[in-house]
C-alpha cells in the first residue's frame, strides 16, 4: 500500500494566470500550462506556459494563443510541445528552452479542417522513441481516428502530416473482465501518455476508462481496456510509475496551484490517475480503485518523478550544515546569536562579520542557491 510522506505546494499561478492543467518535465525543469479561460476552439484568449526549476522557482514564462492543453518535452530534442485548441482549429507550438525561441503555430494538413466547421482537434502528444503520437478528440462516426502518428517526426515544419493508429469502433481486450473483441472506450479521447514498456495509454474521460495500445503504429499493435467501477469520477491524466518511490506533481486546478506529493510503496504495475478530488491507484487486472492522495480541488495534470537513488535530502543537508556551522562558531568563541562587529579579527578594517545566527538562518531557508554564496564566508 502506498504511503504519502509529505504534501506541499510546489508552485502557485503567476500573476494573471489561472487554471493549471498539463504538467511535464525535462531540461531539469517542470513545465506547467495555465488555461487562463481561453476558448478550446481557438476563438479567443491565450494560455500561459511556465518553466519552473525543480524547487518551484519560475524560470521563464511564455504566452501562447488559444487554449494550450497537451504539454510534453520531447526527450529526443528537448523541445517543449504545446498542443493548442483541442476542440477545433488545432495547432502545435514548439518552445526551445535553450534559446527561448517559440515557433509559429504549426497547422495540420487536410483532411483536417479549419474555420467555422472545425469541431475536432488534438488534445495531447506522447513520444515513443523517435515516433510522435497524438490523441484526436470528438469522434462522431465509426472509423474516425482517435490516435494518430505524426509523420513529420520530432522536428516538424510545414503542414503536419498524420496517419491513423487507432479508430473509433476498434476493439480490444478488457483486462478486468477478460472479454475480447470489446469496443474501445474512446468516445472522449483526452490525455495520452507513454508507458515504461513503450505502450501508449489513452484516457477516455467521459468513458471513465483507459485504453492501452501496445506496439503502437506497428503490425503487432494491440489494444486493451481498463474500466473504472460504476460511480467513479472522470479521470484525466494517468501514469504507470517507473519506481516505487518518488513525487507526484498534481495541478490542483481550482486552488490555482501545483502540489508536490512525496510517496513510497507504489506498485509499478498499477496505474495512478488524477480523478477529481484525488489521485487514485488502479489495479489494471481487477479495476480496484484505491485513493492515494485525497482532498484535492480539481486534480488534472499529473506528473511522476522517481526518487533519485543516492541523492541527499536537501532539508536534512541544510540541517546538518547549520549544526556544523554552529559548532564551528562555538569553536571560535562565538555564540549562534552573536552579532557581527566591524573590524572583527582577521578582517579588513571596514569589513563586517555576519552573525552565526544569520548565516544559519539563511542556510536553513536556502532553496535557490544562496548556500553557494555562503560557503566561502563559512570557510573563512
């Protein structure tokens, strides 16, 4: 059974931004999309994408036209892909974190339609090796695509060309019941994620189910279904963790913040999904749902980052350093509350020696590099 070790606010919406949704990671950063009440067909408004460092400090902010929903970092190039306008007039914008350049929105080639008659769109993107896959919303007729592969590759330009991977009306195996040739629950395609084995998992939000696509885009492709119990809330993002311990980052949309939830005891064969007021653990073979994180207020985007093996805990590190500093100052005959004095021994006449208490306080509070500037002082 998973155990929640701690829950904290990782980040809050910047001024003027609201409704955090998609979350992704890459380039030693965490990226969050804020919808800002933009229209999902691109008819009005804009969205905000914020790059945070791993401590939750904003690094860069980008404004994109329309409603940016799907947000992923391409592991092959490092570019950030932002999919816009999932309910019509869809485009893709690429952000280069190294140069901070933002591409012009890229449009899809026919038969995709734009204008007043555009009622379908692309919601999310997932990468499997050098392949790019997209979830395609609002299917109406049997044979309508719900997952496509982008044939332009990971560095697209010009019109975006696609081929179908999964269609409305396709069938698969229900992992909970064991039944084969069952219609896939894809009336409302939403989040698309890659899994550790290279499969894709597609959320059917209104369907309250997930479709797993093994060997996507190949002749060995197959599909299976995980259904949630009757009465379940509608899921959004879903992941299969790559480690038993780590941190979930959850966009707590109605509270306008991102939560960081440290957990251990995860089952790496189970699914974990943001479901309204909770993050739930889902056994894909039984459909059993176990709430792991509760009390959320509109959980949407979900990211998992495994605990780094051998990496020291920052809070414990700062505590140890502060204790060492206190002992060092005591050895020098200074108390931890003693103020610095001008012209202290060993300094230039106009120099000022900071108090031990102030140094220790800064080290304890350090979350953004202050420590690096204090170490030479402490050594002196």
